[in-house]
C-alpha cells in the first residue's frame, strides 16, 4: 500500500480520475464495472492509503433512488414546467425526486445544497440562480454529488449541461420579424437575473447584423425575478420617451413581454399584426401563459420535454456507473406565430 493518505471516496475518485459514482459502484461490486476501470481502481488502491467506510457505502446503497431537483424560482411557470417534467422522468425511471426552489435567493440556494449533501442523494438536477449564484459553492457541491445542470450554468461544472440554444432563438425570431415587417428593437433588463438573457442579446445583435439591420437595444432598470412588473414599468417609460425607433419590439423573455403588453395597453397602444395596430411585440420561451395574453404572444418555444428528459437520462447513466466526458447539449427553439406579431 502507498503512503499517500486519502480521506474519502470523493478525494480518491478525483485522484484516480474516475467519477465518484463509478468508484462507489466498484466498492459495492467490483465485477459491476469494466475490467479496465477495475484495474485502474485496484492499481490506485495499491498507491493510496484508502479504504471506504463500509457503513457509508451501505447507507448510500439504500438511498440510490433519491434524486434532488433544484430550480431558481418555482413561482415562475417556466421553471415549474421544467421541474414537473423532470419529476415525471425521474418517477418513470424508478427514482424518488425531491423538489427545491431557491426563490431567487443565493443564501437559500446554498442552504439547499447543504441540505442535499446531508440527504446523500444518488444525484441532483440543478438549475442555478445564475448571476446570483455562489459559484464556489456550486463547484464544491458538484465535486461531491453527481450533478447535471440545466437551463443555465457556470462553465465546466457538473457532469453535463443541458439547455436551449439561445442564440438560435434570436436568429429565428429576428429572421421572422424582419421578413414580416419592420426590424425589431430588443427590450431587456439592464441587469438580468438569468445569464441566458445576455446570450439572447448577443444573438439578437448578430442576427440583425447578418440581415443588414442596425441593432437597437432598449434596457430598463430592475432587479430580481419580478419580470412582468419590470417589463410594465420599464415599458411605460420607454414608450413615453420614444425609445423604440421601429414599430416592432422583441423582448428578452415572455414574462418581460407580458409586462410590456400591459404597458402598451395602459398607453392605449394597440398591439398586433393587423392594419389597425401600432406595434408588434414578440417574446422568447413559450411561457405557459403566453398563448393567453391579449393578443396571444408570438414567441420561440423551448423544448421543455427534451431538456428535462436529457438531463435526467445523463444523470441516471452516471448514477449507474457509466463513464463519459462532460457534455453540453443545447436544443433549438421553435417559432410560434400568434397575433401579437
């Protein structure tokens, strides 16, 4: 046996360069992993002074069907829908999901991660707050617990990232709006809570330049997750100040667009694509309420099912010991044409 002391299974797995679920699987049953993997682990055992805590291994074995699901703001129907589908995929695969919401709070998100550590789940599906997250806390958690991140994520953390191709969203909707009327202005929060907003702005700018149009970005003040009120309040000011130089407005997300539609109503500005309308409005996400606005909102639909299913399947494979390099899966959006644009 070597003289280098290793404190726990996480540290041993990191030194060997094999995922922690695979190492745990080996200690449960050496024959359950590939011969080449078994040889690497056994060679490392000769080098490092480590033997697993048998009680902990047995405890983990009893809890291998528990999966945590964490979203940043469950009151947002977008995240509620993603969480609902993720729960369904976990249940269908024989796992027991437990759902947590950070409610937009960094402190609560960190507390949830510590709660999950104590629960010793088989794995976690995590959609972080984004700009408000404690990156160091998430990085440490991903080292200790098999974690797949979805919707948005700091680079290179966890087993994988599964989300939407936000630049493709912008390219698709800008192309449609330019073909069917005046080119769009882009309406967004100055300090967005979700980093996907930054990718959408960049996608909008690139799309406008590609189509030979001048990008026009209108930013409004606002913090946190009250997107509808921020869109209404900021939209009223922007409309009154004449900040929109065309009659088409593309909002960073559907919740902001819902607030902007209210601003148009309060400003007595008719929204739509008929001859009597003064402005066209579009969003991004296909928020569950977007088809019920007045008028119904033109948008880009996220593939809720593909995102949640793929994230869950990657996690299940890791729990079962499959070895695979970290991957990133981005799903394209689908144009949904309604009466607002």
